[in-house]
């Protein structure tokens, strides 16, 4: 008897556990997300056809659709409302991701208590802690409310049962990687389990008009753990960032179907919980009575919010052949570029043979090019042991040719600096409207910028005199 030929239905199929990409043969590396060792066999795909069926709601002209059902409701935390675009929309599913210990559970427990009211119940499901542990945290941050319900579950069917019993307006699940469905093969946190859990909760949220906050884990690279499909399914993706050794926490919008993604919420984490910071610039500044060499202020944009930050630099003599270059809160590559520009274009040769340390104050991270001018001036001030003038901020991108380039939002940056009491600013050419009472010096290159250092003109005159001799 002839052997039966394998059909397409019998042949196995392979799927990437990271992004869900499918292929007919095994590969060591996913061709979609370029991840190694994530392609696994999961069975043959079944070919199905779907016949037309009954529609649940009739299609309407877009002008007749009631848009009031998508009105956002405040969470009780203004900084989170800022990132969400006004609050939580009924039926919206929000994914909050961040590193362990950054404060995700603390913030969401505070949101759960403040959003609970007589007309809006809140259900907090924890899959990583016991109910008593969450209660202890709630006592510490004063997040106790009669309309806040708490349960510890890791089974999807039990979570859906709690929804039928409590009928909440807001569901918080901490976290989506710990809940599993017994009907789906695979361990909790796997691609199939995460997709099933997220799909079921999204379906229930849309049907009941219930807002849902899902906590997600991140990988060692900082990306959201689990299949990429999870980010496509949810309505909003928020990234919780911050150095665990600093007080500042930032909530940044990565995806938002109901608002913009250029807003950032600032929070301060302390022993009593987490609080929003409407004016966080004070965390990034050091108040002094006398100026100190090696310090310069700049204004960075986090989303659309301007923040005044301080850059510090320190140079010391070294006895080793290769001087140290240490940075904290700054990109090492940009600091190295500023050192090269100062040596070649600014004629400061003392930096190449000294240990150099650069850092920011308050745990803020400066990665945008607008901080280049402040980094360069801080390094020049530290090298000459000469402090910059008080109440001075520096804004601008520095090129390899020594030119100072324009950056976005100069007027907003100057307005924020003026509001905090700074009276002088170094900016690129053509800054636009200047706040009244503020003195702005336009600089075209590093040579013009270095003239703000006291005694720089005298040093230039003596250098020219020596060259003539």
C-alpha cells in the first residue's frame, strides 16, 4: 500500500515566541524581529473559511456615531491624566511597563484608590503578591477606600468571575504575565497565554465599557516582555522609567489612541508612596550662594514639558597613561564629542591628559542634542577652574565644526528658564520671541560661547600676543 503523502494540513509549522511571525520551516533566527532561538514548532495551521453572519450593530454614518461614550474620566492623579490625554476612556485597555522596583504597583494602587467612588468601583487583581502584602502597601501610602476591591488570582476564569461579582468600572491587573488560562497550553507569560489573557480582558472591557490597566514586565534590554502582539492589541502603552537610586520617575506615552504621545508625567517616589510633580525642575538643580566651576544649566524637553537641569563636570590630574572618562545621566559618546570640539575648535588642550567626570543632578538623563552647549561650557569651566556667571542657562546643539545649531522649542525653554528666575541665556542665532527682562546672547560657534567665561578675552589676547612673537 502506497504511503500517504503529507498534506499542508499535516505538516508542522513554526512560530516566533517573541513577535508571532510564522514560517513553514525551522530557523535559528526570526526573520521579522531578528531574535535568536525564539522559533518553535507549534503544530499545523488549520485552514478555515468564515461565512457571513449576523451583525451585532448596524453600520452608521460617522457623523451619527455618539462620541460621548469616549469621554475620558479622571484617574485622580493629574500627572497620569496628562499622559493619558485627560484620563481613562471607558473600554480602554492600558499597558503599563517598567523595570522591577520602579514603582508601577505603588502608582497603580494609588490610582485604584483615588478612582474608586460610589458610582465607580475599582477591582485590583494581583498575581505576584498576596492580598495581605498589597494591603500593607495600601496602608503605607494611604490607599484605602470602601469601593476598592482586592483579590489575588492567577487563573483567567477566576478573574472573569470576579468581574461578574464586583462589576467594576476600573480593573487593574498586576501583572498580565502571571495570569494563565487552563484551556491554553503553555506556561504563564508565554506567547499563547499572554495573547489569550489579553484578548479575553480586552473583549470584556469593550463589552462592559470598563477601563483596564495591565502591568507588563520588561526584558533586560528594556523592551516590553512577551509577544509584540500585546502592544498592538491594547489602546495605550505607557513606559515607566527612572533610576531606582533616584527619586524621579517618568511616565512616558509610547502609544495612545486617545491622545498624543509627546506628554510626560513626572512623579517623586518616597517612603510614603508616589506623588505627582507639577513642577519637577527643583529636583534637578542645586541652589548655591556662590557659583562653582564646572557647572552649567540647560533646559531639556521631556515630551512637550521643559525642565531646567544642571550639568556638572570635574577634571583632575591623573597618573595613569589612559585618563578616565566617566559619565552619569549623559551619553558618553556626546561627552566625547564635546571634548574633541573643545580641544580642536576651542583650543583647550588641557582636557586630553586629565581624568574627566560628568554628571547630571537629580537622576535626570539628558540625551537630546540641545544639552551639547551646556556640556561643553561645563567642561571648559572645569578645565579653567573658572565659574560661569550666575543665572545663566545654555541651550544649543554643537556640531563637529564648532558651530552652534538651532534646536526645537527654544521659546518654550526660555520661558521656563525665565519663570524660574534665570536672567541670562546662551542660545543659537534667531531664537524668536524673548521673554521680557531676560538677556539673551546669540552665539554662532564655540568661540563665541567660550567668551562668557570670565577672563577669556584676556587669555585670548595673551595667546595672540604669544603667536605674534
